[in-house]
């Protein structure tokens, strides 16, 4: 098969893996080497100085011995198959880098024969890039679940980040769609990676020249909408993974219907806004101090697609508001809709020297119409009657136009801080 045909097949097959965003890792180029990763992002992410860069995102092969119903590369699929040689991937990476097409490599693979053999080939690709070509760019390797601990330790010496995909939020989901895989086996790989990361950090303190081990940490991915699992199920699993294995990121990928799919799979992909709401909830758990039970209580297992999860929480807990910006703790301020982490830090810094007023919020570029119903400032104290439950809830629905002075211009945010 021509190389260009392999690229077409295996680059397209890799598009379903979303766990390839920036690691924020720094790696200095070796003397006489090529490539230099300085806190840069990858795959249409942005560097600290605003540059947008990309990476070569491919599969080593789309041959696979597993028959996961949701996967286009499953053994029973009729897709066209291809496999790169080790040297072909090395040459592609170096040639694309020299032409300034990419600044890194994201490499995953189907399991052609065994987990260990596939992992060995991916490690050899990374080794040749790092050792033979002194490549200092970003390398992300997929940690093949079930491979030996020794191979995971070797992979982490060459990769900036490793990722073992959990695939689905519940073992019952895997039993239905991917019976050859288990959460126990996948999480064992995660545990081994995490233990080695912790050990390496201690080694770095004792020996300055100790080799780095997966300095960008590890990540995972969950498929959304392939089963009946709720948003609460998904976020509960994500919270457990963050807590147990100190993951850098959990990625959420909306299920995409595939050719000749299993009859148990949905015929249409879930709305993309659901994936977005999950990312917003993930942000609340990691940076805003929320717990899963607060955002998704047992009686509300699905996220509201019409408003962001922080606003939804605020409406359910309107007795918490309004909050005095000049008195409240950071933990309370972070729960106010319309205030992001950076603005909360600015408020805390400013109020050491003066009382916070609405004009101060405007200078911080806070969306006043969104935040005003929830706050008290030195020059503004909303009547408590404005937080009446019926009007308060309806005002934040885009299809209902309630003409109240405080609420008439409130949008439903789908991007930015919330």
C-alpha cells in the first residue's frame, strides 16, 4: 500500500480519540537535537504566547483483535485496514516537523496481535525519535490496557503524556459493548503509571539529572451517549478517576454512529451541547470546589442542556444568594454564576484596599447582567423579592422573555468562564 493511502486511513481512524489536548509540559531540546516544547499546547490548542500548533495524530494500525461494538476498527468491521512500519512513523514525524506541519506526535493503535507487542512497537517509535533523532517535541502515547508494567515504565521515559482510555463509565456498559475489556484492567494500568509518576517526582528532588517519566501526567477518555448511562454516572466515574489516579484530564467524546453498527447502539449521536456541558461540569469539579452530588444530585441525574451547570446549581440553591462580594470567602465567590477563577482572585486582591462596587466588576470585564442577581456590592443590594423562585427560574430560560430590570439581558452562556 502507498504511504499516502496509509496516512489517509490511519489518520482518519485516529479522529475518534479526543484525549490529545495540551499537557502544559516543558521539554528542552538536547544539544544538537530538533524540536523544543516550551509549555506549548498541541492539536489546535494554544501556547502561552498565543500560537496555535498541531500534531501528527495517527494510529500505528487499525487492525484489532477486539470486537468493541462502538469502535469503527473492531475486528468485525468492514473498514479498509492498514499498518505503518515503525520506521515509517518515525520518518513521517520528522519530515512533517521539518516542514513545520506539526510540533508533536499523538500515537495510538489497534491491538493487532497482543497488548505487549503493540506497546513495544509504539515505544520503539518514541525511542527512535528521542534517541536517534534527538527529537524534543511533544509525544503522547496510548497506554495499551493489559500490557506489562515494565513496558509502561519504558513508555513513560519517552512520552510527555500517557493515556489509558476507560471507554465507558460503568462496567455493565463494557460488558454489553466491549466484553473483552474491564475497568479493573484499565485502572490497573492507570495505577501503575501514577505510582511511577510519584516515584519519579521524588527522584527529581534527589537527582537533578534523573530521567523524566511522563512529565505531562496521564489522561483518559469516556464515550458519551453510546449507552443509557446518565451524566451523573459519567461524572461520578470521572471524579473517582481524578481522586484515585490524579489524572490531568478526563476527555468526553460524543458517540458517533459507525457503519455496520451493533443494533444495541443508538442511530444518532447525542447533541454536542451535552458533551460541552460535561466539560463545564468537569471544570466545576476540578477548579471551583463542587462535588458531583451538588451539580448532579440523585433526583437530577442529567445536565440541563439549556443552561450551564453552575447557573443550574444556583437556581436550585437560590437561598444561598445574594452573596456579599466584600465579605464572602473564595469558596463562596467561586459559586457565583458569572465569576470565573481569575475574576474571583481579582476581587480578593482588590477588596484588601477598597470596597467592591459594580464599576469595579465592569473594569474586570465581568458580565454584569449575569452576575448582578447573585451579588451584593458596596453600591448595590438587590431586593430579596427579585429571587422569587418562579420568576428566577424562568428568567434564565432562553425561550421565555420575562421583562425584569435585573434579568432582561441575561444570556445562556455556552463558552467562557461561568
